[in-house]
C-alpha cells in the first residue's frame, strides 16, 4: 500500500478561505511531455472556475505552440513581447475569452526577459501589479517538457499541477520533471492530475507508480493526487470546432470531472503566505531567468 506523503501538505498548509481579500493564486499547469492534453485542461479548468464565480486569467506560456488560442477560438494580435518592446500596454494585449476569462498571450516574449534593462523590468512589473485587482486565479499553461523556461514558470507559481497519463513515457517524464525541480531547486510539493484514463482506479495506479518512485529516490517530495479526467472522444470534436468542451458538451463525463477538479482547487489551502499581488510572480520568474543567465556567463572559460 502506497503511503500518502501528500497528507503532510494539509498539516503544513496555511489555511485561507476563498474571497477573504487575499492576493490571486498563481497555478502552473505543466507536463513532462507533450500530447497529454495539458492545454485543453487549462482552458477547461479556467472556464469551470469562472462559472464557479472565480475571476480567472490564463497566461499562455506555451512559447512554441500557443494552443490555448485554438481551445478558446481566439486570434490574439499581440503578445507580451509587444509590452516589453513598449509598443503596447499589458491591458491592450489581454484577450477576452468565454465565460469572462481573460488571456495573456505570451508568444516568444518571455524568452527576452533576461535582457531587460532595470527600467524595462520595473515598467513591466508595474504593468503586472494591476492584474491582481479583482483577480482570484492566474492559470499558467506552460510548454511541454523540462526546459529551463518551463521549470522557472513552475518555480515562480504558488502551486504546480503536473498532468500525466497512464502511458509509461508520460509517467517517466512526469517523474523527471519532479526530479529536476526537487534536486536542482528544492521543490517539495506537487499536485498530480491524471488525464485520459477510464476511471479512478487507473488514475490512482499512475499516482502509485509516481509515489513509489519518489518514496525511493526523492523522499522529501510529496505528491498530492487531485483527481482524474476521463478520456472522451467529445474532446476531439470540441477542438475541431474551436470551442471549449464545457460549452459544447455540458453533460459529458469530461465536463463533470473538470468541474469537480475546479471545485477542489477553490478549496485548496495555501502553503505559504502571499507576497501581496501578482507582480511578485513575475519578479520571481525574472529573477530565476537572470540567475540562470549569470550562471551561464560564469561557466564560460576565459581565454
């Protein structure tokens, strides 16, 4: 029987009730590999959370594919790069999605953050400072894989949801993600959402496999199983129509489990006290990127 190390999360958490004036919660949704349905889950969770009365924003941080556009059927004309370049303000690039969701298209703009002048950095942080007003949750749709850019988004977030399937390669890559974040950066807590499975039993088998691996090789890591999303052919139909599954198929099993997961997210306790507003998420991210750049320069041998 797998020991549920994730139970420690509740005892170490700092409880907080929804709607008590706290700052927005930043949640990254990531995966060790592509093809696990991560972006569709982000879009669906955003819609479900919004329907539950949460003010939700999605940061499309998938710098290569930007599939969130397809999920919501939107066509952003600008991205964060235009804000960094001074061509647009943050409010001018934000796109309205269904159910009151707002989307920040990242594009390749975040790649250039290490090259900002101090003035540009302060200006961008100031832009992000206003996002916390009336916002409950910021969902980050990261790229797939374990690139440094993905790792830094996960580190900067308050919570990290890892999406995995029952495929062996997905389980292996999910473990690799946790290993890098735990060994190289000291991250101890992860939330696991299993996608494209037939039932809870299959999903918990994935959880058991990952837990056994972390028990043996990463004993300080705690994985919290937050549920599963069933495989559903209706998802493909919705993608082809460029519409959210929850909008087209409200009675689907996929929709029901997304809604259940969203309700659980609202009830999550916080592990740490809030920094005050959403600009601190971006500041943490920039600091990680700058530290990486400095480290890379120091590793270059002088001739």
